[in-house]
């Protein structure tokens, strides 16, 4: 389902234990998952990094935020993701890449 710049699944997708990873403009990469702490409530987590490396190899995220684990929290996450992409597009400085072009 299209949400601003991003084609993202519905909230139900995450309630089934799934994770969503994507990218825009090659170097704007993001991951949406459910954080299940040992104690406390579940949250939805958004992590953003610049570059093409897999999230497992990312040491420094340019943005990380947790949201309420609810449809409303997911809507807020989507808004923040779109806002952060606007920031990315507006910044003319070079973004890191591991493409070795």
C-alpha cells in the first residue's frame, strides 16, 4: 500500500512477526520491525541509514525511533519515515555508498 513515498505493508504484516526492509534513491535505507523487549511493551522500531550495506553490518544509524505498537503508532512511523526522506532529499551533501562504482 502506498504511503507517501513508500510502498509499505499494513500493520497486520508486523503482527505476524514480519520485518520490512527497503531503500529509496539507492542510499536511503530503512528497516521497520517490532522490538520485543524482555520487559515492557512491544514497540515498532524504525531505523534509517545511508548506504547499501545490509542492516546487520550497519554500525551507525542516521536515525532510530520507536513508536507505539498500534495502528496509530504505525501511522506515526510512516509519517516520520516520509519526513526523514524529505530531509535526505533536501541535503545536497554526498551520501555514503558501498557500491564501489
